[in-house]
């Protein structure tokens, strides 16, 4: 086993539960090829974390407390083929502040954007675009359970974070439940990264889970979650993909939000899909730049809300609004 992992074998006659073994909770943690371990919701401190190719670090959410996993670490590396995941580890089906409505063709869950509608109503948007920390919500039920929401990942890296693999907090897909019956997709969760340096060419994502097809009709897709990345100017050489996409369904879920703290730049991108809007909750906002692209639609709640653009820079490709 890689350093920092442990597991136990069941006694004769004992029920075998196929669960991810728990990680060590301090020191230096290395997860090697073919190995996985998990951390329950809470706060942890490490000297270093390395997730090698083929290794998986699972970060559980707690739907009762609404808490995800916070990791304080000096250095963290996710190699190509390595995975840090909170996929489907947020609120379960039909629960959470953005839960999709249960119906024959259930609604998708909301978070950073609105969930996709179907015969069931869409889930509401919620959460903080600048400091995201909430679990994703579950899609509506329909004979089968809706997709669970993504978890919440908080990484505070003192020195350097290298991501050539994947850090993911996706919602899960809904499922077929019968004739004109399908459950809704879950919404993406939260990823909040602060680091003195960020490099690599991997993927950081909090996408919604898709709806499900039932005889040519479909349940609602889940919305994207919320991501914030805070890295000092000149120390960010990351060339990979950062995604908070809504997912396909009878109506595609809205994009989530991606906020680059140092640049004070808000990005809304729905991967070219027609769908619902990303949402900023009621309040006053001051951004250096806003980028709306690939059918990223942004809605600001509240009749008295305001957005101030410090440099009057609103960027796009002509498909956003």
C-alpha cells in the first residue's frame, strides 16, 4: 500500500462491505496506482499529498451538516491519471437547497445555476461565487432516485499545487424509471482552491449530472456548481480545463460559476449548450472582468442588485448573455 493508507480484512462469517478504506489524516499521504482511500467531511492538515496515476482520493460530504472536506497542505500533486473526487458525495436525491422537484419527468438540481425543468420544477440556485463551500443538491425522484449532488472540496496549499490529473465534484446523472418517467440530474458541488502556485494541464470540474431519456422525453439536467481559484499573479501556469457546466436534459441545467480571485474575473461557460442561467444571488458585486461564453447566461437576483465592472470589461464570444 502507498504511504498513509490502511485497511482491514473481515473476520470469517462477517459481512463484507465494499467501502473505500480511510486515509491517514496527517503527515505525508501517497496514493499509488490501483489504490484509493477516503476522508470524511471535516478539516485535515498534511505535510504533502501525492495522488499518482491510477490512484483515487475520495472526499466525502456530510448531508446532515452540509459540510465537505477542507485540506491544509504544504504541497499537493495530482499526477496524470490520478483523481481527487467528490462526485455524487453531496446531498442525495431530492434533497438540498437546490433540489429538483420529483415528478414523472423530474427536475434537475440547481447550485451555481438553475436546474433544468421538465414536468418537475427546476432546482434553485444558491451558494457564494467568490467563496464556494456548499454541497451540490440532488435531482428529483421519479420511481428511481435522482442523481446526487457533488461534494465540497476546499484546498489550502501553502506552497505548490500541481494538477495533471483530475479534481472533480460533479453531480450524478438521473436515471430511466419507466414510460415517460425519469429522475433528474444532481448539481455540481464546490471547489475552492488557494495556493501560492498552481501548475499542470489537468481538469478541475464541478459539472452537473445529466437528465435521463424516457421514450424521447427527458428529465431535467443538473446545474453546474461553483469554483473559486486564488493564486498570486505570476504563479499560475495551469493550462488545463476548469469546468462548471450544466448538464443535458429535457432542459439543460444552467452553467455554474468560476471565479479567479487574483484577477477578480468571473467566468460563465456552458460548453455551448442552450440551457438555464448561472445565478448570482441578490447583492452588490464588483468585478474586474466578467466573461460569458459558449452559451453562458448570467442572471442576478434581486430588484436592487448591482454589478460594478472596475474596468468596464465584459468579455464574450457572442453566444452568452
